[in-house]
C-alpha cells in the first residue's frame, strides 16, 4: 500500500483517480490547490504525488523541483492536458502523464 497525494483542481478527475487507487488498496488524499497540496505533503508524507500544472493559485510544475529537493522520497508524476508543454531540465526527472489519464499509465507511474 502506498500513500498517494493528488494535487489537481478537476473534481471529476480526482474522484475517479482516487476511487481507482483505493481499489488498488492505496491511501489517497486530494488537494485542489497548490497551497493546500504543499501543506498536505508536509502532513501526509506521500510516497507518490500526482501534480497538475494549471492550478487556481499557481503552476504546480514550477514547484516540482523544490518538492523533490525537500522531500526526496516522493515519486513525482506531472499531469498535463497540454502534450506539447516545454519541460525544464529538473522536470525531465519526473514522469509526465497526459490527460485524459489511462489506468495503465497510472499503474506504470506507481512503480
């Protein structure tokens, strides 16, 4: 069982992803803003993070390298609905998952 944090502002995506991961016996917490997500990283200590880029209070990907530096044990998965987005050098270390998500991509991103 892994502890998984989803930071995304799309309620339907969060609901479906959480339901799928719960079926797989993972503990899942959701944050719908960047600020809430950063606080939950500190309190929940996830093993895996699904991080959206366009959030109501900022760009999640802008904080990915900082999260990785401060919490090196977290596996970070960057989610996007824009497949042609430019990645910074640090972001190349992370798994990028295009929306709409597929369960096979989600499963691969947990390893």
